[in-house]
């Protein structure tokens, strides 16, 4: 591990909820993310050291804090860790090589924006924008919903922990400002705040 990476991981250790406890939105669009699709994608990613969900519409957090969401039988979406500011995921994208057309790289930084919605009111906020029931009893930790919210297609991933609810929300990058505004409007009732990435770090 480089000294720079080690410093980043120390600087970005998860904070207790604190200001994030009730309702907060953080724009993670600058953190690397990437997708893979194909018959050999699972084999390829496992060989690269990733733990994979055992079924579609599930997500697994990795030991380094990155996340792998399985969108279908053969498609995976990988979200970078705050610990290394997505360095591992960026490296995976840079080193990928086409393997007999059986494992396709899907660049996601240009196609998808990424917001994190956290706090105890996140299900109530999303209920204003989305018809899917995202309450904990219906949408448990590790669940993935491919649906629509505020009239655009979104991927919602429940990557929260007990006492620290959080949704990762991915959607068309061209809609970032529109969707962020819609989210903040839905959050207003709960005194929601738009916070910087540093709010997630020590």
C-alpha cells in the first residue's frame, strides 16, 4: 500500500452519524466507479479479488470499503471506496483487457452520477420521489432497486448499517443538477442538508 493511499484511508475513516444522523445528501460523483458485463464477468472479478453478491439486485461491501452491486445475472456495478478515493476501482478500469468478448468494460463515470442519501428519514424522503417501498422491512441492507425517481431512471442501493442508514443512488449524469434539486426539495421537510465529501471522513 502506498503512503498516499494509507494517508487517504486514515483521512477517510467513516465518521459516526453526527450531522448525517437525520437527513443528508452527499455528491460522490467525483469518486470512481465502473461496470462489467458478460458471461465471464463474475470469474474475472473474483480473480481480481472482489467478493460478489450471490444473486441479482444485491450488493456486497468489500473489505476496502468499495461496493459491488449485481444488476443482472452477468452485470456488475463497482463503486469506489472513500478510503482510497476510488483508486482501486480506477486502476481496475485502467488495466482491463478485452477477453474474447466475454467480459465487457462499462465506463460509468461519464454515464452515471452518484449521490449518497443518509440518515434516519431516507425512506420517507425517497417515498416522495419513488413508488417503490424502500422502508427497511421491504428494502433491507444489501438490496438493489432499479426503478424511477423524480421521473428519471435510478439505481438505489441500500448500503447502510444498523444505526447508520444510507442509500447510494446512481442515475444519468446529465440529470445531476435536476435530480439533486429534486432530492433537496424532498429533504426540506426533514431539515436535510447538502454536505461535502469531507463530511463522511474524519
